[in-house]
C-alpha cells in the first residue's frame, strides 16, 4: 500500500515524505476524493484547467481583433459619411473655356507679333497654339457627335503649316494670307459645331498692353 501511495504521490508531483503531510491530505479532502486517490487525479485536473485557461485567452484575443477590425470598416460609425470631408470634384474646362483661355489669345498674339516685326515671338506663340489645339482635342474627344481631335487636325493642319512657313521666311504678305486662312478654318469649325455666331479675324486696335513687341536690341 505504501508503494501505491508513493506512486500516486509521484503523479501529483509529490515525494513520499510529502504525502503524509497535512497539506497533501488537505488537497485530497478538498477534492472530495478518498485518501490515496487524490494524488492519482490531480494531474488530469491540472491539465484540464490549463487547457480551459488557454482556450479562454484565445477566444478573448479573437473577439478583440474582430472588434478592432469592425471599428476600422468604412461606415462602422453612424454619421461618418455626413461628417467626412467632401471629395474634391475634378474640373474639366468646356470647349468654350479652352477656346477663350488658350486658343484665342494666341491667335491674336501671333498677329500682333508679326505686325511688330517680332518673328521670334510669332513663332513661339504658333507652337503654343498647336499645343493648345492638341490639348483641346484630348480634353474633349467628341464634340457634337464628331471626333474632335480629327476635326481640329483636318481643319487647322494646312493653315498652321502655311503660317509656319511664312514666319520662317519672314514674309509679311504670305503671313497675311496664311493667317486669314487659319481664321476661316476656325470659323468653319464654329459653324459645324453650331457656334456660327463666333467669328474671328484679324485683330484691330490696341490690345494686350502687358506684352512688349518692340523689344530693345540686345
């Protein structure tokens, strides 16, 4: 019997000398087990308690993680949409805006530069005018159910080339004819797009006072 008690005490982590101690006997009494069987059942009881504790901690961790993820979800808070700043709206200038802001001023400056003999500035603005026409077509691929980039190229391509040649040769007469041809091409485009009331031509009178065409010799 002593050997059985020693073996059972060993399973509980006790040595034989401890088994007879009041503390060891108290554990047996606390568990409601007959003396001599308490030590045999202590180890399974300890393992079950540890498993339950680990399972509880794992469950609590999962709940915390799910709660944190839910808080971060869009719309998780009531009224979040109403208090969030409004997204900026991308502004696309209309064809008219781009014509007035980027096409018409350069059309006029080319003329005034030639009239003042500033061929370099006329060439510079001609390049800017070509670029402005390209950006206009890319910004508005379709106008009045018509492919706009192709329309711009077909109407302005030849007059722009003629104007470039006149500027390169510094030929005033040729420049005048090419400039008028470009103006007529623009007006035909206005007609096709139902804006025939917009008519352009050679600028008259003083304009663009902030530009100096009569530059001092270097």
